[in-house]
C-alpha cells in the first residue's frame, strides 16, 4: 500500500471548526461594527480576512500533504507542509480504540477513529477525523488481528491455514439497558435537575430581549390567585423536568452495548453522538467500581476499565472506558467475570483492625486546625450570632470525624494469589482491582503515629494516562510486609522479552 | 511470611550528612537574608503593621529550622537503605515518615547520575531513576559506587516485559 490521503471530507470538518472559532470575531467585525469606519475596524477586517484565507489554504494543504500508510503491521504517518515528518507506530503499541460518530459525521454518513498508544504528548494517538464506516471497520479489524505476543505469533505461523476471520462473529452482548434501567438511570443521575439552569438561562435571555419581567408585573396581577393554578404550574414544571431528564438519559445511554469476543471488549453508547471504545482484554490495567451515595442506596455501581492509552477524543474526556454507569451491583460483578475471566472480584474482603479506627480519630486534621485558627482571628458573625465562630469550628470537626469514620467503615482490602483489591472512600466509594503483573511499582509508608500503632499505608502504581495511584491507609504492619513479598513474586506472571 | 518488611542493606556515603548540613545551612542563611531584607523594607516604607509581625515570626521560626538542619541529616542517613538486584530496586528512607519503594527493573526507563558543587567537593553523586510515571533518586553515593550502581541498573533494566 502506498501512502494515502485522508478522506477529503476532513476539510469540511476543519472548515466547520474554523467557523466555530472565527464566528464570534466575524460577527463582531462585520455585524456589530457594521457602519463603523474607524481605522481599527478597517485594519482588523483586513487582518481577519487574511488570517481566514491563510487558514483555509492551510486546511487544503494539510489535506494534500498529510498521508498515512499501513505496512508491516504499523501505521506510517506523514505530515507537515514545510517541515516534513514521518512517524511509525506499530500496531502492538496500540492500547485501545476510540470511535466517535458525532452529528456532523452522521449527516455525512462518516465516522471518526482514534487509536491510542501509551505514549505521552502529541504523538500519543493516531487520529482519523473523517473516515467512511467501511474503512474504519477495516482499519480496526487490521489492528485487532495483530497477534498479542510472541507466543501467539509463533502459534499463528504454525497454522497458517487457519481462516483469518475466525474470531469475528462470536461477539457476545453482555448488557444493554432495558427501558426500566434507563428510567432508573435518569433519576439516579439527577439529570432532571439540569432543566433548572437551562430554564434559568433561557428566561434571562428572553428577559434581555423582551423584558418579560416588567410585562409580567402586569400579567401577574391578571393571574388567577387560586391554589390550583400554582399547583398546576408546579406540576407542569416537574413533569417537564422529569421528561427532560429521561430524554437526556435516553439520548446519552440509550444505545449502550457492552459486548466482547475472545480477545476484546467493546463498549458503545449514544444516540445522536455515538461513541465506541474497544480494548484488548489483556491490556486492561485495572478495574474500578465506583459508587456514589445515591447509587449505593439504590444498589447501583459504575465500572471503569483502566487503559494505558487515552480515553477521550480530542480534548474531551468522554468517559468511554466506563461500562454502563448504573449497573446493579451484582450484575456488575457478573459482567466483570464474563468480560475478563482472568479477573475475579470477591465480596469477601478484610476489614481494617480496630486500632486503625483510633488512629484515624487521633490524627490531627490540618484543615480543621487552620480553619479554626482563621475563624479565631477573624471571628465572623453570620446571622449576627456572636459566638458563631466556634460553633462553625465544632461543626467542621464533627464533619471531619464523620468522614473519617465512614472511610474506616468503607475501607476493605484483600490480596489474592494474583490480585489485589482495595476499597475506600467516605461518601463515594471506589473499589480498585488489579493484577500483580499490571502493577508497575509499589510503596509502603509509615508515619510516626502509624509506627506506634503498628500500622502502615500501602500504595500501588498502575499504567494509565497519567499513571494511576491507588492505596489503602492503616493496614497492619505484617500485612504490609506480606504485600511487599507478594509483589516480589510477580516474576511468576511476567514474560521477559 | 515475614512480620517485617525486609530492609535493604546498602547505605549511603557517611559524607552525605556533611553535604546535607552544608546545603541546609546555606538555605537557612538565604532565608534569613530574605527576611532581613523584608524587615528593612518594612521599616523603611512603613508597610502595614501586622506584616512586620509576620516577618518577625518567620525569623523566630528559623531557630528550630537550624536545629532541624543539624539533626535531620543524622536521622536521614540512618534511615536510608537501598538494594538493587536483577528484579527490583528497593529504596527505604524517611525521618518522620518512613517510606519503602519497590520498583521492578523491567519498568525502569532511564538512569542518570548527577552532582552539585557541594557534592562534587566530597566526591559524591546522586542516581536518578525514571519509570513510566515517576522518578526516584538515591542521593549522595560515593562516585565509584554510584557509577557502578548506575551501570548495574542499566544492565538489569535492559530487559522488558511482554505487555
């Protein structure tokens, strides 16, 4: 294959971006200052047209010069109008694949594709901002076929007659939300509350134009002053909010599909703006199960897969690495086991010893101390209550203590043969599960107080973007020692190349 | 199963204490000079009242800081241990909070040595190790020891894991 240009429609996308970034300036220069003939406007207009023309030419030249080539199981990217550069990225470096079909893509029946590597900086991903669906399919397929390690490579060479498309069609769908799930999700996500700022800003916008408030004064007196009128108005607003929340949730999570085949996991979602994420199973660095207080009450949880590659498209973090954020907890555990048979999440975790409860109460809270000193100096008097400053201080202390107690109750951990599981958090809890061979570094710290109590803090570092630190406070010394010797045994699982 | 984390065995050069004390003292002196200048400016330009008190408070705090400058190197030297074998780099250090760090050799991406003017005078070097997400250093090793350790780590770190 010889170097190929990207799809010409990419220029449409770039032009659209140009309109977005230059639109305001254009309106200012040509609409708002329409009649102006000051020197500033004159030169600004010339400058604007020049910059715009240059940008358009550069869009065209970029399309002409930027090329890609696929050879030897690598991407070769050519770019640069004046300074030419060539970049080679082997398929084996790709951590995950993100795909996004935005509204513009839909109109043109195209899609965008992004291959993420674990490198940092500008070269971290290979982006196809505009590709036909067929080509996206083909590219993804090509990267997927890449053998995962040298063992499989030699195996594949031995049986060359094996039909290449063997693993293609046994994709299993593990989860797709039912209508009931979505309605529950729309309430849990509290998205119906979002109508309030929307209505608020709409109202103030209208107000600027039509000055409703003044007219409403007159209108208000004409309104029937009966209770049922207000009840009706309230009911309409509530129903509208709920409908808004439900519609928003349906648009965002409606098409959620979690699927997998032998080697990969696929997550896709969205109705108007579709995104898809796919990752090879053995590239999953860790799993996080996150529960906000509301989700805990309703028995729901969010499951996130940690990848060493990026999980956003462009500047946006789209959270596409999240399995459905409103999974019933039990179902979440089952799905993890179905998706990643190599992982096993257990409910049977160790609690912290009693002495870590006391250490948490004894540990000085610097935030509280500083806050109290500040309160003491300034002695604020909200609501004209003279002694309020020490009441605030006590309240703050109480909150601190409650948070610490909650964290103590929620903290649990377990070290299995190949896994470590750590859970902590006060209001929202996070359960972190990772395999020994995916941990790139461990540490153990012991402060003065901890040494008196025979306790230690353990920490792990995992690959992600940026690296993911996780850990648990105040576990017994001997378990920290066990943790270190457990990590020393990681050679059992790793293969050196 | 061991009840204690196995401690690494290698120590830093005893000269480390001197280097830390000298650098600590230089920092203290710089701090005092800055405070003195500020106090002078405060006096000269008649700044707000309470600002002067803050400067005096800072000046008073220099006294415990100087004491700590003398005590800390001793404690830190006593706490520092490191080990490097073909599998792991193990560091242990810390005066108030004790920290163990265990880094697999396969995850080390770069190792460098460097020395400042004071360390140079005592013939010492610092080794820095870079991994994918962090950097660690072993300060104040004798030059020969540092260079040998650097080469050893570089040798061990050549191997990489299949991802």
